[in-house]
């Protein structure tokens, strides 16, 4: 996908380190923050279950997952606002589970800004600096610099309660960054911004992170934001980490149906692995590139809509009838009915509704996943238009 | 537009009538009596009389007592309100009810019960003696009068402060801790400034009734500490000098107005009960 590409340039080093740690070549003191075996309940309801996660120095890690999956709670554990029921939090190898927030070298951009209403923009940003013995001139310089970075020059004397949501959010970012913390925790910091400003701020935040050399732990439920900004993405659902990996890994090699469905669009089919590199689905046996399964093991097969090509009937085994065609600008989104299973295909070729077409899938575009508890929850696109309505309603109803 | 404001005026009519009858009219009477003599002729004699050392002392004493009572109320009420506002919602309700409970009792009965507590062989000294501590003499001292004021008006200080503190967003406290504030720093840099309007309301609501109070001093101070309220009462009830009584009320109103104006300068115009 096009939006994944740019992350390639800047996160190479952390990615290499993560690889080394995973292959145990490097010592564990490379880990800046570590959550080990964290379990957290609220009123008897488990919110996080046996969470294990480490974050490298200067890494950009994103926690991604649907609303209520425990992202904020994870962030609050790192910030020191919650203590785990089980498990520990480590900072540079030292246990900080019981350390109060003001003693942690971590600053937070809160989900709802939490700006001080009795202070103006300038004083909000200067808040942390005033605790130390920083000279007034130095405070003025640093506040000015921060306000410039978040594009709020000239707002110094403004009342924070009179600012727009996006402006408040940027004040919150400036306030958390001014003291140059080792780690910045950001809880959906761009949630209140319109699309254009959001894109600009994504680039801006990424630049800040690299220029200041700060570790970012970033929470979002916007998968595109997660993929385009992060070194490492942590996909969560229901208090359990589903997958940790680079944006490319997460997108190209989803571990289970939940990840495949949550990140981008995917056709998820029931399949059977007859042998290494040989999978049967939709009534045909096709060549693929994955292996390591039992003989005839049932599996989930994931095929991304943009990996399917529409070809003339007869040239490939899988074929179906075009149901609907939607023009999306760059490509068409075509729903194809293959023996009752509705595929989504994204292609620049047009195919008229009602015509019968062949679907070509190359071996390396077939991704095989083990069956999981999510296997039967996500299927085809037969209810796609209902889903779109629903997610549209969610997007407007879910402001928090 | 026009019909709307016309309607609004009709709707406001009963309220305006009420205000004229019970607020403006008494004030005009006070003004009238203040500037006339017993025969009804214009006179500034009443006000001149108040410059007499005897009355000046009464005014200064009233203000001093009220000030001390207000400060002590504030020192007691703030931590109390803070503690209550941090309790669980259920506990908050119970505590606030306990604080309001004495207000359900008649003012006179409350004052009599304080007498019973503070008397030389009253409740307080009985307890002290049983603990092996010698008796203290409080009744008929200025301390007893001030204690009476505090006891009577403390709820008026707790209530507005509790109201602003309970509405304080915990996330602001978290943000403050996050940015490096110790709990003490969070208190002085975030909690205190954000509760100022409640403090201003509380101070006003305790100072005003304290400075104009009557009866408390007669009963608890052994009639040794004449306060404005008592003097005014005497002019109307026993001396029948309505003109002097009205002049005192006038001066008292001016004092209250000035103190409220001073307090409002410190208010940030939101939150508290007194605007
Ligand atoms: N203080 C609390 N008391 C009780 N339940 C809580 C508390 N905080 C969080 N929860 C519950 O824990 C679960 C996870 O909450 P959390 O705020 O971590 O979700 P989230 O992933 O940040 O969601 P969102 O994307 O909507 O912000 C939710 O079901 C929430 O209701
Ligand atoms: Mg959240």
C-alpha cells in the first residue's frame, strides 16, 4: 500500500534493533520501557490480560485497536496513573510499577487535552518549566519555540477554553513536549482535527519525534495513521495483544483474522492446507508461499482486495459474477460473487455489473493464517454496505 | 423582536413588583429615617452621632470579630471540603448532610446549645476534666462569641468550596502530576487557583452575616461585646430611636457593599454561589 512506503526511510534502525532483540543477539537493556505480564481489572472485568510489550529508545510505537480495547489503560500504566493488578512496568530495566507520575520521565498528551483553564496558552506550555529553576528568558524562548512547532504563534495570551478543539490539542502537545521528556505518551492526539490538519500534524509529530529524539507511544484507532507513522505497531483487541510488528508485517502478514480485518480491507476465506505451499479454497487448490501447517489443517486465507486482478473468464480457476462497482477515484471497488462468497476487488480495470469474470491471485498474494477465535467473525463482503452505514454511524457517534 | 421583549417585560412584572415591595421600599425607609430626626425634619445628626467613639468601637469590633471568624472558617472549611470532595460519591453525600444538619435547627436553639457546651461546668469542661485536663474559661469571652459565629456560619463556607472542588476535573490533577508536580505543587498550582471562586463565595457568605449578627454576642459574650447587630436591635426594640437604628443599618450596608466589592475583585467570575 502506498501509505506504508514512506515509513521505510526513517525507522530502519529501530527495526534492526527489534530484530536483534528478538533473535536474542542484543542485551535486553536496549529496552527503554517494558511491560511484563500485566493484568488489570476494573470492577472485576478484565481490561488487560497478560500484556507483554517492550519499547525501544527513540522508537515510535503505536497502540492500535478498536474503542474500549485497553489502549488508554496501557498508556496510563506507563504514565503511572494506574497500577497493574499483576505484572510490572520497567524503565531502563528498573522496576517503576509503584513510582508516582511526577517522578517518571514520561509526559502525556491526554485524550481530552486536560489544559489548565486558569492559565493562558503561554502559561499552560510553560507549566512544567516553572517547576524547575529555569530563567524567565529561557522559558520565553522555549515556549515560543514550541508554539512555533505546533503552529500556534501569536496565541500566547489566549484563553485556552476559547480555543477550538484542534488548537487545544496542539497546546496539549506543546505543553507535554516543552520539557523534552524521554518518552511522550500520546492518546489519540489528533482525534479532534480535520483531515487536512491531521495529515499536517502527523508529519509534524513525526518530525518532532525524530528531531528531538523522543520515544513516542502513540494511541490511535485510525489504522492508516498507525501504519504511516510508526516503527512498530501493536494491534490490540479486548485487552489482549494480537500482533506486534512493523507496519509492513502487520499489513502483509496478519497473524489472525482480527488483525487482517482491522488493518485495511481483506477477503478472509476458509481454506485447507493440503501440503506446504498448496492450499484449497473456493473449491480450487492453488499454489501459495506459506508452509509449516499440518496436512489438511483448516486455515484462514487472507487476500487483500488490491492483490486480486480481474481477468477474462476461463484463464484462471476462480470466477464469479460482478455484483456492484463503485468508483473510488484511484481505483474501482468491485464486489464479485464467487459461489455465494462476496469478494472485494480493488482494481483500475472496469467490469460491468452482471458480467462474469475470472479472479487471478498470484501465489505470494495468498496469505495463510492459523485458525483463531476470530476465524468465523469476519467473512466476506455480503453485508459490506450495511457495515459501511454502521461504521459511518460509529465514526460520528464515538467522539471519545 | 418587539413582541418578545414585550412578553419578557410582562413575565418579569411580578418579580419587579416583588423587588420594589420588599427590597427597594425598605431601603428607602432606611434612607428616610437615617436622614430625619424624631419630628421628621431633615437631619444629619444620626450619622454624626455614629462618629462618637462609642459607636466607632462597636463598628470596629464587629468587623474584627467577623474577620477573625471568617478566616478561621476558611482554614477549617477548606481542608474539610477538600477531603469530602475526594471521598466516594456516597460518602460525599453523607458528609455534606452532616455538615448541613445543624442548619436545620433553629438559630436560637443552636446558640443555647453552644452556651451549654462552653459553660464553665458545661460539656466541654466535663470532657476536659475527665481527661485530666484543667477547665478552661471560655463563656463570656470574645473567643466564645467568635466560636458562636464560626459554628453558625461554617456550613456557608464549606458548601461553595466543596461545590467547586467536587467539580474539579481529576484529569487536571493528573496532567499536573504528569508534568512533574508533587502533590503539594499540584495543590498550590492547580487546585487552589481553580477553587478561588468558591473561596470568594464562602468568605462573602460568612463575613456578611457575621458582621451583622445579633444575639450571639449577647448570649455567649455575656453582653460585654456590643456588636452592630445588637445595637441596631436595641435602637428599634428598646430605645425606640428608629432614626439612629436606621443610620447604623445604612453604615452597615455600606460596609458590606465595600467588602463584597473587594471580594469580587478576587473572584474569577465563575463557579461559586455568589456571582
Ligand atoms: N477507571 C475505570 N473504571 C472502570 N472501567 C474502566 C476504567 N477505565 C477504563 N475502564 C474500562 O476499561 C476498558 C478499556 O478502556 P480504555 O480507556 O483503555 O479503552 P481505549 O482502548 O482507550 O478506548 P478508546 O479508543 O475508546 O479510547 C473499557 O471497557 C472501559 O470501560
Ligand atoms: Mg482511550
